[in-house]
């Protein structure tokens, strides 16, 4: 028969088990601590990179991208509907002012120009014919008016004669009335004729003006077509490099279709772009730093494009040294827009040790030891970071990422 275990024994056994567990945990933690300390307490000097704290300017920048394009690029388009007859230059050729690039077949437009000339001559001939007809009609109306005047004078004399005859008994009252009515009718007819003459003068002038305006329109159409024919001589008006040309000989081109591009490769600008989350920070007039491999150029934003496309805003940068030998067309460059700056402040070279936090720990090298120190940072760019507190001029800061040693207050440097 089994006997019941004493409560004191059970309690003693349980306490002993918990004691062993606690001792095991403490021992394991102690071993891990000393193991990590033994591994990380020493660091070779060849594995670290340092920078000295100094005073200078720090510019806060936001990162963007850009493309180098010629500052001047002329695009030649076809001013008429034509076909490509000959290609006189190939892409990459140096172009001089007055040098022809493409020859177009302008025969159809020349025929149309001749047709416009004939139409203009017809209009001008119509004007002369109309002017002659109007002058004749006006002359005839004036002659009729004079005839009416003479007829009225005759009727007025007859009326006076009728009145004198009545006084001497040689005429009747009916004769006087008849003469008077004839005079009044002639006067009314003359008044009507003068009114028609006035209307004809105004009407003839309006008709002649309308015809002359039609001729002016034909003349302007002819001048416009002749100007397009002159512009159809695709000739460079300044020196540059032919970067593109439509080489499809014999193909038809519509009015406004591109034929060639000539660029001045001696001067460049940069078209930049960045995320639209920076839309309120990117403004015209801001200083910009352009990085081309190891070359640094500065410029200024002259234009911010109003439209946002696919979450990207674009802007145009005018370079201080637009003729730098490092610039090449269509080259992709790194763009840094300076949004703010601090002058004569504490700064140190930027590196992996700085994580972007305002307050963080860094290691300062002193007497072959790296001492952990808390610093407060400010503005930053790809070159420098501003130090607001925690460091002094002349101190050396380790820029190498030491996250694996962040638990140590001090590291020996060998």
C-alpha cells in the first residue's frame, strides 16, 4: 500500500527546482554578456573610418534625379505638305548657319502658289471692271440729273408764260394748272433721281470696297504660301550639331511634322524631377547641386512645371557652369535641391554612423579608444551633417556603422 508523501518534502523539492532554474538563467545571461563583451570590446583601426568635427556651412537637401539636355535645341518642322526628296546631312554632323539639312519636294505647293497668283490677278481685273462700270453708271446718273434740271427750267418757263397769257386774255386757268402740275412732277422726278444718285454712289463704293477686300485676302493667302515655300528650305540659322533627322526619303510629311533637330552642345541645362510629396518645397529660385560621378556643379531652379505626372513633378535647372566638359546630352545625374542652410556651424562628414535621428549615439575616437556619446543633429546632406550639441571642434567621430557594438560604452582600437 502506497504511503502519502509529506507536504514538507514536496515543498522542499519544488523550491529546489525553482532555485536551479533561476541559477541557470542568471548563469546563461552572465555568460552571454561576457561573451559579447569579449567579442566586441576590441576593434581594428583599419576597419573604421573617421572624420574630424569642424566649422562650416551645411545645406539641407532633398534628393531628386535629372537629365542633361542641350540648353538650345532647334526643331525643324515641315511648313507644307510635301515629300522628302534628299537628306543632305546625317546625325552627328556639325552644322553651320545657312547650311541646308533636308530638301523637300515642293512642286505641289508651287503649283498652288501659281494658282493663287492667277486668282489674285482675276480679282484685280474684276476690281478694274467694276470700277469702270461704276464710273459709267455714276456718269449716266449725273447726266440724267442735268437733263432733269434743264427740263425743269423749261417747264418753269412754260408755267410763267401760261400765267402771262391769262393776264392778257390769251390763256385759260386750265393751261396754268397743266403747266404747274408738269413742273411739280418734274421737280419730284428730279428729287427721286438725286436720291437714287446718292444711293448709287454709296452702294457703288461699298461694292468696290468688298471686291478690294476680297483681293487683299487673296494677296495675303499668296504671301503666306510664298513664306511657307521659303521656310520649306530646311536650313540651319545658327551653328550646332544635327542630333536627329527624318531619313525616310520619299515619304510624305504633313504640315507641322518634325524633320530634324539641331542642338548647341556647347551649353547645357538639366531637367530635374522628384516625388510630388516635395511639391511644397521645390520652388523657383532654389539652389541646386548636380552630381556627375565625382564632379559637382551648382545651379538654380528657373521653372517648376505646373503639371504632376505619375506622382512626379518636374523642374528646369540653369547651371552656373553650363559649358562644363563633364556634361553630355541625355546623361542621368543626381540632383540635390537645397531647401535650407546653416552657416558657420559645427559639422562633420556624413556617413553610416548617422541614422537620421535628431538624437543618437556615436563613437568619438580618443587615445586609441572609442567612447560612446549622445549627439543632437540638425541639417544634413550627402556630404555633411550639422552637429547641434555633443561634439566639439577637432574631435574625431567614427563614421563606420557600429550597431553591433552599441551596447558598449567604450571600445579599444588596435
